């Protein structure tokens, strides 16, 4: 078995009497898209916040690329190759699409923002920014203001900004949320291509997208892992169907 790129052991985070993550363990392998699903309140957002360094766990450990990053600050995790997207929109709407990604390239490189310099003339920023835009299908809109993008375009730009630092792992928090069907289909195809080059941890409520993309799926309920397996194994798991999938199927019926 390939060594895990991300390994979470016995992670716990309590808020008063609420156990947001409760002895949670999982791993993600290089080249894998691992999806995290579960009903509202399952602990998915708290897990992502701990992985990115925005919340410190009460106990347990997080290892990334063999290094213990449990107490590593969020910005240092980003520089180590762990990128997050879609939880908070952080676009500069008055700047162009290209300028947004160039700023992300600069930030990922650990440099300060030097607005007084003609950034467009800096090849070291421009080239990787255009490469990231090409990967998400926005290269032809590089010079339009970010403010004119629709919801799907904003999601694509956020993804390009996450890709700007050439991460080893992408943490994607509900990239299909609020998307029209055609936008969701486009995102699925984009992620299918991206997972060939970068490992992805995907939190998503769109079960059609999850089962189309995931190599493995982990199911959370009340902060605990109740099942991890391949999509077919998760579909056939009676406990999962009772806790989540069956509930959703009943709602859809």
C-alpha cells in the first residue's frame, strides 16, 4: 500500500458537550480523491478547519507528507503544499481574474504583496497564474474583472487560486454548493482531470458527484467515522444507508 500523504489519528475537538470530531481517524493516499460525507452536524467543517490549521484539536495528530503538522500554523501548511478552497470566498472583485491568481501565486511563494511594482510584467507570477487559469477553463477570461463572473465562474477562479501554489493536496469544501446542474457537471469533469495530478479531500453533499469522483469515501456521523470504503462498499453498507444515504433517498423520493 502506498504511504499516506495525509494521516489523521484519533482527532478530537469538543465544544462544551458537543463532540464535533470524536476520535476521528482517516488517511488519504497520493493520487486519490477521498470524499467525506455525512448529515448536517456530522463534523465535516470542523475536520476541515483542523486540517487547515484554523482550529487546534483537543487531542490526536495530523501528519502531512510524513511530517507532524498538528500544531503548524495555517499559512505554513499552505506553503508545505496543502491548499483549501470553497469554504470562504476571498476574491478581489475589483481586480481581473488574472490579477487574482497572480496574487495567489505571490502569496503561495511566501512573498509580500508589492502593489507598487508592475506585477503584470513579472513572468514568475504571470506564467503560473495563466497555467492555473487554463486548468480550470478560465484562460480566455483572464482580463475580465472578477466581479462579472457568475457563481460557477467564481468557484472556478477560487480553484485556480488554490492551484496557483502547485499543492500536493487540495481540500475542497462543498464545491458544488449553489451550482446549477450544468455548473456541477463541469466541476465534476474538472475535478476528474485534476485528481490525476493532485490528491483531493472532498467534502460534498452532492451524492451523484461524490460517487462519480471518489476513489474512497468516509462517512461521518456525530464526529465519528462509521464507514470508509470504495463507493460500491459505501452504497451497500446498511449502517450508512440508515444514517445518511437512506435518509437522503427518502427525501428525494
